[in-house]
C-alpha cells in the first residue's frame, strides 16, 4: 500500500512540475519572440574584443597566468627517512 502511495505522489508531483514548466514556457515565448524581433530590427552594431586571463590563487602564488596553460613537471624534493 505504501508503494502505491509513493508512486502516486511521484506521478502527481511530476505532472504538476510539467504543468508549471509548460506555463512558464507559454508566458515566456511571446517575450522571447519580441526580443528577437527587436534584435533583428536593430541596425546598431558594437564590436567588442576581450583578452582572457586566468588568475590562479592556490597555485603559483596568485600570479596572472597567460592562456593556454600547459602542464609542466615540477621538481619535488625526495624525502628521506630520519636517521
């Protein structure tokens, strides 16, 4: 009996979720169409250029590293047993 109740709960919750998603999409579709139409009618253009950097904080003391970052071997001192 408990299995039937849990299955019913999940089915109702899934149907409710799908109904909420459908309502949100139905409300958003006209707004998205208006934005696309306004964008297509806009004749102004803007050229933008960007330069990408990567800031590494936990490695290499927070220095700015140029992209692309290539892996390299780091010399690790060999630990010896205490005498």
